[in-house]
C-alpha cells in the first residue's frame, strides 16, 4: 500500500492532507467505507468511523487543534509517562510532538501490509533531551484499518544505543458513548486496581461489571487481553484487545471535574469514556538494542 495516497487497488486507500493549521493528517479507508484519521501532531488518531460514517471516538466540542496542546479526544499516546511526575509534562511528550511519516519501517512480524496503514516515527528533539535525557530511542507507530473495520495501533519503542531507560505508556482512548450511566465495562472483575481518587490506594474490583455513577479514575492491574465496553442504548459493544499492555486505565471526569477542564464541555462527560490499554504500574525498561511492542485493536460489534 502506497502510504502517500491513492485508492487505485480496490483495497481502500491512504490519503495525506492538511488540517486548517497546516498539520498533515493521514486518512485511511477500507473498501467498505470505514475510515480512520491520524494527525502527525502527536501521532494521534482523531477519528474512527464505521462504514456507515458513524463516529466511534469522542472528541470534545471545545478541543483545541493548535499545537503544542494535545487534542481532547481520539487516542492520544501517553509516552514516556502516564500521569504527572518529575520534569516531564502531563502524560509525557509524545502526544505533543510532530511525528514524521516513516517511509522505510523495519518489517512487523505477523502484520500484513495489504490493509490501509500508515507508519510514523518519533525521534527525540533537543527540547525533549532536556527533560528526558535518552538521545538514542526510536518510537515507531503503525495505524491500520482492517477489512472488517477494526482499528489497529502498534507501537514499537527501541533503545538504539544508550544506557537502559524506563517508561510507562497508555493509548488514552476516548470512546464515544450514548450516556455514561447506560454503559458497563466487562473483563475487569476480581482485578486489583489503583484508585487515583484515593492517592493510588490499592483495591480489588468486587462487581461483575464496572458501571458509572460518579467520577472514576483507576488503573486496573494485570488484566486479561480483552475488555468489552457495552453501550446498551446504542446496542453496540466495543471490544478492546491488547498485547504488551498489562494494565487498563478507566477514566470519566464526571460533572465537577468536567467543569474544571477548559477544553471539555460541561456536560460532555456523559458522552465519553476512556478505557486505555496501558503499562503503568511496572514501567518498561529497555537495555541497549532492546525493543518493546504494544498492540491495541479496537472493534465494535452489535449487542442487545
């Protein structure tokens, strides 16, 4: 698949355009009409639509599409940290930097080049080195769209030739939902979690499914590789499959916190839920020459 554009081969296509700020975006389309849009600012997936044109990712009506701030919505990439500590900015710098199109990426095992996809590359800038002094890392990102409309994101972080370094990571996925009070998350039962509303205190999930009646900000630990988000009103289920990402972050700011977030509408917490494939509790450490891979696959299926 030619990453620079064209829809000539009947498998959908890849198109590069620019947003109103002149930032390059890549639109992926499969042959059934499903699509995804990726911005080179942050390597961020901003849109994922079904073949009927229905948007599956939430973006705030108050989102700011002006670097260096990350867009409130879609799937920002949190690297090299999730959260806020030390000299690094909130959720790290990857989501605030300009990425480049990777024209000669090394091959990905067990990954077909036939489906529409884009490969992006992030290398450290001089500014990054002041806050995270690891000159020799490469972060490769592939976003692809399967024939069935599945959205696949693969991250590869490599220690090219430097002293060992550690990082935490999350795909901060904003799902578009009908109403937060009508949604439940399955696949987290009996897991331990760190509750960010209680100074990261550790609890054990007691319910058969997670439902929402107030603010939730948790890191579920050592989860299985599949989590489901059931939206009763829309009669659909998001299926989140992950690999290399042991944790799941679940976040909804609820009413009070939503009003305090400048780029989020006061009532928009009702239409969003973040469920992230993540590696938070135990940072990933790479020795010279080592590479880490984290995969996320999102699909949506009808449900009753």
